[in-house]
């Protein structure tokens, strides 16, 4: 199951009860967890504080504007 499908399925089944829904949620959670683990391993994902994210995005926008002049 692709990551996007698993994520959508988790949202759709959030309030649904029953064994079939629980099994589908478990499978979708496993797909999401596996994909996230592989992404973390491949790209070295780490938490970046919001202020640092904002500063980086601001610099990128300003640099782009300078290049377009």
C-alpha cells in the first residue's frame, strides 16, 4: 500500500469501529511507520526548531527575490 493511501485511510477510519476497521488501521499504521523509518534512515531526518525553519525559509525567499532582479 502506498504511503499516501495509508495516510488517507487512517484519516477516513479514525472514527470507524469494528474489527475490520481496526485491522485496516493497523495495516495502514504499519505502512506509515515503515515509510517514516526508511525516510529517517535515508535522509537523517531530525527535529528543526520552528525559528530555524522560518529563518531558512526567509533567507530562501530573499535570495530568490535578489536573483530575480
